[in-house]
C-alpha cells in the first residue's frame, strides 16, 4: 500500500472517529443556530474533519525508521519556488509531469480547502485565510524541522520557505473560491428563523434516536472504563477487570439511570434536546407518562440486559421494533409515544399538544 493511500485512510478513519464523538453536539448546535440539520452543511463539516487530519497525515506519514533517516537542512531562499518552475520548464521532458512542478501544485492544492472551509463554515475573510494558512504551514514546517518535535534526532524532511508561500497562496485561493457560495449560507451566525417551530417528521425523530443511541453508548462506555480503573487501582481486583462483567453492568446502569433522571425531570431525552422535540399531551399523570416514555426509549430498552439471561435478546428485539415503529407510527412517535400515550411536538412551540384518539 502506497504512503499516499495510507495517509488518506488514516485521515478518513480519524475524521470518522472524531465525527462520531462530535455528532450529538453538532446536531444540537445546528438546531439551535439554524433550526435544522442541513445535509449540505453536515457534509462540509464532515469534509473539514477529514481534511484537518489529512494535513497532518500527508505531511508526517509514513513515519520512517529512525535507523534509515537521512538528516536534511533548511531551504530559506524564498525564490526556491521560481527556481523549481524554471527547472520544470527548462529540463528535458514534459514539464507538467516534472516532480518539482507537481510538488508545487500539490502544496498549493493542499491548503485550498483550508481557505474554503474558513470562509464557508467560519465566515472569515481572505486576510484570516492568509494568517491561518501561514500559521498552519509554519507549524507543519517546524514539526518537520524539529524531527517531529524531538521524536527523531534531526529533520528528515526539508523546512522550505517556498512551502510557506505556496501553502498560504492555496489558503487564499480557497477563500476566493468560497465566494461562489451565497453569503447567506456562509458563516456561523444564527438564522433569523432558528427559533421558529418546524414540522415534526419521522426523519427528525430517527435523528433523535440516533443521537440517543450514540450518547447512551458514550456514557455507558465511560462508566465502564471508570469502573475498570477503580477495580484495577482502587480495589486491586485483577480478575474482575479481566472478566469485565462488573464494568459492563456499572456502565449500563449509569447510562440507564442518567436517562431516567433526565426524562423524569424534563420529559425529554438527550436526542429530544438535540433535535428540539418533546413528548406531550398524555392523559396519564406526568410522572407516570415520563416513566413510560423512558421505558420505551433507549434508557429502558438499554437497561434490560442488566436483568441478564433472555432479557439481552429481548432488548435487541425491542431496539429493532422501536426503529420500525418510528416509520410506522404517527409523526414517528414510536414505542415511547405508544407506551406513554404522548404525541411528538416541536419543543419550540409553547402550547401543549392535546392527545389524539
């Protein structure tokens, strides 16, 4: 596998991991700043995450064997870019395939997305793109100059002033290209209608379920890790650490308990908060309706494995049923709505939704 393919795979993998970790807060911020989760903007942010890692993977990977590196110096001549162009067009062969020209073009193209993302997603202008492009390029070059900040005894890649110029130029070009995106769609400002109620759809409810599932899993995982650390260093029970049963139980109990407390206190889960939904309108007493809403959601269904035995399989079956019910019940109210007798509504509406027959 070539180094470039490996770098691309690393960038996609790291970007995907960070994207999953940030997905729930990203959805919540999108609904509060723009009133919805736009597919185009989601794709841009996902691309920005992958690009962020691509800068580092393409400039640092693959890391060489310390025994095989060749120490190099610095190229401080700012005219090195001009010299490379002259070399490409004066030496025999196709200038468009000359390594010096290809390297120059790559250095420009590598930073074009940086300027584009800064303008479209951050709402910044060309001066900011120039400053950030130069700063990022400097950090990359100094990382190479210092042998990855002391990881290697010397620099194995050139610190090149010409790279600073081409990288910064690329960022400026990206900021200019971003002008094709309408000004109303650039930046992070709050949309005027962000607080206006919007239709409740099954897709929106499915997104809330996805956010609940991810957040539940993160809390569950964090609780399990904390328990393992406590068992290892607090109790010194190595066998319990290896079994993992106690940690798994504690993590699941923590997540299920957190969801129960949240829903009893507010009537809404993490996913409901993220996409600005609420369950409302049941004829049952509020505490009972909220408890049943928890029972039919990720909290109650996710807690079933705590009972052991067949309940683990029941939990898996209920998750599948819950997904199906999102697309077959009114407005996607699903299992929580059926059990509690509640209807789904946009959380930004003030009036409670009366239950329907």
